[in-house]
């Protein structure tokens, strides 16, 4: 009886970790980026999604397996690879997490604006208060697991429903996924691919689920299969959402609509406009729910994971972990209130998180065959190492090539 109860608890935690990673990725930036790039690239966007998902899976498997085998968090692995490197990695991850969290707060506010016409200035603080309330709960980590799963299912269900309403040309989307025809050449796909990588497995996101498993004590060679399964579940959930959202927005674009604000003075919210065009006022309200939930869950994931990087390096942070998470959320909200322009910020921070990816993945690859890190009885698959090295090279190249796209986005 006790063993069955323990197995159910572990299954819940493994699925919770998968949703932690996936729903952290499916934030407002994810929704906004997908809408903007679908409008820009049309059916060719399927190819961008395919390449980014293949690269993301390679990153995810490398990171989760090494963390699982070593029983160490990312920053501690980095310090083992090179003393002091963990502090550098923590700084980059926390900075990227803060940038993303600022955008997440803004995205949640855009969702409340679409749902109930709540001014975004008030929406920032309402979203922050809800997230803080979750971390004030007595069993905060259990509550987080539950919230991530339930709200994740709600988001995906709503987007699938809207996809069927907009009824995109599925055959055209499928054809261009494997045989794209970019007007500006293949280089025009570099910026969105890097942005998607940053938004799906860049910065803190790829570590979010793995660190959740660490907190639950699920690590070691005996748990590698479970860790791998949880990792693939996370990628699959994020992939499903990306694909159905692309198709839902593509149906709107094919119908001849643009994603510009409908009324003068409306805040820029491309994904919400897509739902308004595709499913009418009710679809617009439903998307408000999706965007608010995406923002809220991503605020939780970004704050939680950023603090898990800091807590093993600074003892007071570990002692008062939940309070530091709350402070992280409050600080993000203050900055968002000052900066404004959440839609633009959501695209830019995804790209910036992608710039961190080659660094964090390189650390994992340097650690993957170190017996003092992963143990003598675990051997990291050679094919994963080769794939990881290729991804580091590709992401470095794409980062450099995509900078003009970033500049165009910022100045356009």
C-alpha cells in the first residue's frame, strides 16, 4: 500500500516537472512570438517550428539526463566543471529569468485586458498578487505542480478549439513544413528559430523541470529512464501547443486578416487579435484566459527556477526560498510598470535567452563524461553528445546571423 502510494506520488511529481518545463515555455512570449512569426512567414512557419523543436529536444535530453545522473543542479555542475563558473551561469540565468519574468507579467496583464478590459497598468499588479498567493501557500511546491497541470490543460484545450474554428489549410501547412519557400531566403528563418529556442529551452526554462525533480529527490542512474520520459513529455506538451497555435493563427492569416489592433488605442496584442478575427468576441475573451494563464504560470516557473539557481550558492536564499521567489516577482512587476510595451519585450527576451543557450549547454557537455560529476556507473549517450555539440555550433551561428533581425524588430 505504501509502495503504491509512493509510486503515485512520484508519477505526479514527474508529470508535474514536465508541465513545469512546458508551461514555463508556453508563456505570453510563446503566444506572441508564434502569432507574429505566423503572420510574417505564413505556411513556412511550420518549417521554423520543426527545426526549433528538433534542436530543443536535443538540448532538453542532454540537460535533464546529466542533471538527473549527477544529482546536482546546473550551477553546481558548472562550479565542478570550472570553479566560479557556477556563479557566472547563475548570473546569466537569473538575469534572463528576470527579463522573461518582466515580459510574463506584461503578458498576463495583456490577457486580463483582453478578458475583461482591465487596464494593463492594473493587470501587472493583479497577476503578481495571484502568483505571490500561490507561493504563500503552506505546501507551495505541491500547489505549483497542481496549478501547472490544470491551467496547462485549459490553455491547450482552448487553442485546439479555436484551431478547428479557423479551419486552416492543413495540407498547405504540412507541405511547407518540409519544403519551405522563404521569400527572403532561408536566412530569414534564423531570427525566429533562435527566438523559439530561447523561449522553449533557453535560459532558465530547460532547467525548470529538472530542478523540480531535484527538489523532489528524483535523481541518480536508477531514475534516468524516468527523468528522460519526463523530459520528453515536457517537450511534447510544448510542441503540441506551438503547432496548434500556429495552425489557429494561420487560418486567420489565410482568411486575409492582419494582426494589427482593431481599435485605435488598443495595446499591441497580436495573438489576441488572431483569436478575435478567427472566433469573434467570445474567442477574444477566451484568449484573454489563455494569455493570463500563460503569463501566470510562466511567472511562477521563471521565479521558482531562477531562485533554485541562486539558493545553493547563497545559504540565506535557500533558507528563505519562497520569500526570495516573492521578491523576484515583485521586482519584475515594478520594472514592467516602468518599462511598458510588453508585446515587443516578449519577442526580444526570447531571443536574448537563446543567446544564453550555447553557454549553458556547453557546460552540460563538458560535464557529461566527468565521473566526479555524473558518477562511474553512468555513460552519457555518444549520439546525444554529438547532437549537443552540433546544437552549440548551430545556435552560436544563428545568434550572430539573427542579430540583424533583432535590430529590425527593435527599430521597426
